[in-house]
C-alpha cells in the first residue's frame, strides 16, 4: 500500500521551477555562504572596520549592505530557532535581517534571555508558511511584530512613531516651533530653513560662542536664542573655496554644503561686501614646509581642498572634522607639509597610530593605497575638490560653464533623490528606511538635505475647562462685603446647607428639590 505524502508548504519566493524565484534563492544562498558563520554564538571579529572594508572591496557591494549583512546575521546568535530555520531555508534576505537586528537593538545590550526566547518563537512562526505559495512577510511586518512583543515585555520602550510633525513643504526661509512626544517625554523642536551661506554663518557663530564660553553647541544655541547670551561677541571664521579671479555671481564651494546655488551665491556676495575676507593662496600653501609640528591654517585648507573627507576607505567624515595626520610621523623625519598631511578621523587615525594599517598616496592619480597588518591592501579614491578642477583642458581652477553646469546638475540630482525618498516615505511611513536613505545620500554627496521625514502630527488633547462658581443672580454682595467674609461663619453655613438639602455658595443658598436630611 502506497501512502501519499504532502509536499511541505513554501513561500512564494521559494517556488520551484520558477526562474525568478530560483535566481533570488541563489542570491540568499550566497548571503548565507558569506555571512552565515557570523550567526553562531561565540563568533566575533577582531577588527570590524577592516572586515567591512575587505568585504566591500571583494564584492563591490556598498558599505551599508555589508554592515547590515554582518550585523543582521550576528543577531541570530541570540535566536537559535530562527538561525536553524535560516540555515535550512535561507528564506530571509538582508532587508529582513536588518529589520530584525535594528529592532532588537531597542532591547539594549543586556536584554534578558527570556525576551529573546519570546521573539525567537514569534519570528519562527512569522517565517513558517501556513499555506502553499504564501507571500513572504515584508520588513514592516517583522518590525511591527518585534515591537509589539517588546511593548508587551517592556512598556517603557513602547513609543508611538506617529506622534511626529509633518515635514516642512515651504522652501522659503522659515522658522518653526513644534511640540511632540518621544517615549512619553514631551520635546520641542526649533527648525530654521535658510540658504547654505546663512546656515554656515550661523553654524560657525554658534560653534565659536560655545568654544569661547566652554559650553556645548546646543547650550550655546539655546542661550543665544533665549537672550541669555545677548551681546556675546565672537569672530567665527568660515573657510570658503573660490577660484582665482572669481567674478560676482559665480558659485563658491562651502565645506559641508557643496557648491552654492543662485540664492546662496547672492547671500555670499552680500556678506562678502560687508566683511573683510582673508585670502589664502592654496598654491603657495601646498609648497610650504614648516619646521614645527603644527601646520598652518593655509595648509589645513589646502589639505581640505585636496581631500574633502577622511582618506580611509569608505569613511565620509568631513575633512574639517578630522585630524591632520603626518603620514610619515614627524618624530621619524616626516615634514610638516601638505604632501605629508592627510585628514583622518579620530577612529581611523587611531588605527594608523596603532599600526593596524598604513597608507601610501599616489601622487599622479590621488588614490590612497591602504596596507593592512595581514598583508592585504585596499585602494581609496578620495573626493578631491582641486583634482576635479584640474584637467588637461582646464589647467587652472576656474568656474567654467561646464563646471557650473556639472555642479548645478549634481545639486539638482541630490535634491531630486532626497525628495524621492520623502515621497516614498509619505506612502509607506517607514521612518527607519527614509532616515537611513537620507543619511546615506548626504554622505554620498557631502551635502545636507534640509528636509527630514517626520511621522504625522497628532494634536494633543485640550485641557479640561474650568468654570468658576456662578453667583446667585438675585443677590450679590457689595464689594466691601466680599473682601470681609467670616471664614468661620462660611463653614457653619456650609454645614447648615448640607443638613438642609442646600448647596451653599459664599454669595447665598441654592435649594435642592427633594427630601431633606435631618
């Protein structure tokens, strides 16, 4: 006798003999082959940054995808049942694993094993099909179910993402004050929208005031806007890159903001006419050699023009926020000269100082070759303001039509991509996806997008109205009597009113119909 067996249920993305499903399965199989070992307890990476750099170079994938893949698989170390399911089926992709680890992080670094066990069971149930060709749960489903579990396990982490203000639609200069709630705590937001030049002036002014008074930039901004530091004096400096012989109306480059658009250029020209700028010749600074360790300000700006960010592979920290590293250490004979100075953020400067990595610049191409302690290497092509202006057809740094069109097109592309992200957010309300996408966009273009996604604003409940007692219309005490009511007599009258079915006011009595008490 032959017994028929029932085929196991599968999701739609696991359909056999479907070329698209099978190709997608191969991709997920590849992710598990490359990152699956990160999901087993005890597996660790000695140097996370180097590991990400190597995988990024080996695969050609973005740094973000590699980091999400590593961290997403590592989250399975606390979820043994889900790890076994993924090992056997590879049903989850990187987006699902990203949703898992980013949401689990809300539990904190010392979460109870019982919490993980509950969530482990929920996720195994989520990724176990209940019928044939069932559609695979989306990332939002994963996030919602984990957050619902966290809300039950620990209500202090149960925040409502919808209580956010809507993003500003007007591109004119505006100042807005909003009140919203985060995790039950009421907060207020002050948002100023303005052009890049004015924004930079405000930024450096607040930073200078904070440094002068030994306070944080947040405290400086609060005290300046509230009038607590009224009359504070500071001489902030803004370093702006401009071609030699620049004509009025030509764009300039503001670090952190990029090339100025027409509005910001006009604001820059107006400000320039009212100030006394100090011009530094970067060509001369590039040839200067100092005897001491500290570079000159002109050298710093020349280095910043050559390398706009930290020169470590994949790092987008702006050069003005980095340290200037003597590539050949000063104590070993390295010169204090632009050719031996490169911007490194604190983290990657420490890597180089600890001899975990070393770099060699290519003087012709500008590429940076990084050598690692295990004998491997990576090549970084830094974004260079000066290098982008020097070409065989443009031997001097000038604001040609081609460069203006290129810079304007880059800015327009940046804004188009940013608004597309927010349009998608208006549809799916995925705040994590939109915020992350905008952050990556800003890092890619070295600019700041002036709009941020906010969940829809929820009007707070009005306060309960308070109505004072209404005086007896038949009698009103004269003013002099109202100010001299005998409190003892008032209490006696109130006691009398309660005993005889009346409500007593200091202005008279109101009878209550019905039976009175003795």
